[in-house]
C-alpha cells in the first residue's frame, strides 16, 4: 500500500505570482487588480529585497495601495513596495486599491546565499543542445522491470547524448528508492502497467513493450532529431545544511508560454531487484519540485518573449537518508503544444550544489 504524507516543500512563489497575474486566464480586464513580485526568494539579511508590483487592468498603481499579511489578514507596512526581512521564513501578502483586492503572493526568506546563475557564453544565440527526458516507472518488486532496465542501459551505452533518465520507483513502497508521489497516476500506469517509460512528460509518448527495444530507441531518436532546439536552460544550486535552493533560467527562440520544473535524483541506491538480484539503482527520483496538481508535474508557468529569459526558484528539504554526494538535479522546460498540453522541450542534469550553463 502506498503511504501518504505531507510534502515539506516550497515550490517558490513565482508560480503563485504567475497565477495571481492572470496568466492562465488570458488578458487582464479593467477590473483586475493583480500582484506580483520580482524575486520570490530573498536572503534574510535585511538588504536583499523583493519588489512588489500591483496593477489595475495591467496599469501599475502605487499611491493608495494597502498591504495585508496573507496569514492573519492584518495590515502590514511595505515601504516603497519593497519587502526585506532579517528573519527566515515563508511570507505571504495581498493588496487592496480602492474597492479592489488581489490574490496572494508568497516570498521565501532564507539564511544561505542565493544561487548565482552562470554567465551566458553566447547571449545572441537561441539554438541549444537538446536532450530528451525519459521518465522510467519501475520498482524493486517489479518482475518485468529488469527487461526495461536492460534496454535503458543499452541506450545509455549507445546514445548517451540523446537523453536524460529519471527513474520513478512507484511500484512498491518497500523499495528503498520509493517515491512518495502519485505521479504514476498522472500517466495512467494502472492501465499501462509496469514497466513503462514516458518521453518528455507527454502522455501520448509512452512505451511499455519491452520485447521491442528498437521501438523505444526509434522514438527517442526521432524526438532528438538533430540534437538542437530553441529552448535552453541554465541553472545553479546551493546546499545549506539540509536545505536546497535551485535557481533555473530558460531562454527561448520563440515567444510563448513555457513551464519550468526541477526534480532531485540520487544514484548508488543498493537494493535487491526482482529478477536481477542485488542491484545498484541510479537516477532515482527523490523529490519533485514542479507539482501543479496530482495530474500535472510540469512546473510554474511563464510567458517568455523570443530571445528573452525567465527565472524560477525552487526550494526543498533533503532527507537525512539521502547521500548528498550522490544527488543531482534535473531541470526541464516545457513548451505548450497545439492541444494545449505542456511537454518537455529540453532538459539538463547537473550535480547538486553546482551549476549548469546554457549549452549551444
């Protein structure tokens, strides 16, 4: 039986800011009062700040704006619409102007230094090295899973440049790499069965016939194409004790709506695999920082203009059982398809506590 728990995670406030700005709902109307923040994560040093913007019908307003604590609903003073603090924690605010009021924004204040993104080596370019994102649904008690493991190992040896793998151990909760998320339900694993892999978090690109390895290889090769795409990713991360902060940046060649997500993976987990015996399991998903709903793991929404960038912060708490030296971070960017769904356009993988620049 799957065990349930309350996930201690802040998928930090740009998601809330985006929602409050009416991005999902189209253009603002003349009666929309919205609130957003330029930096949803700040350092609690009294100097790092978050600038709050309030707009009525898309027009910024400053005079006559009142702010309220999002938890107590009591009035608060935010001088010059700029928030600073010397106390770590999660803060939320909403605002009023005349007879209008906003939704809430959230700002996280942390003690550790914020991650610094690496410099863009070629600012004028928008053609990037591409990777296909493979999500593998597996488990140590899954008797047929070794067949899929074998296929993926062959692909890792033959075409490692084509893809990045994330293994979701969701089959049995006795698995030491068991993932406490219902992400398997988002892809109808009850119908597809184990083992199954999904390409780019796309429900139309699933594979579970492990007797036909050439089919999966062909699917990945087709999606990989010439190995280039118009969506690039850079990211940086900081580990402070058991706290992880990730800053991700996406740069695009085509204006549109994009979502940004991040997952934490761990290598070197020793466990007996049904059908294989004692096995070292790698790329095991330990945490997911891009859950929008039980059916959507694609991350917060951003509207990005061609040649421009969008930034997203993620924060998580590391389990003391996880080996930090074996952990790495996957950051992906999802583009919107014609049917309205978001699928991964590109993905990067880098060691926890380090950074990854745009790859051209």
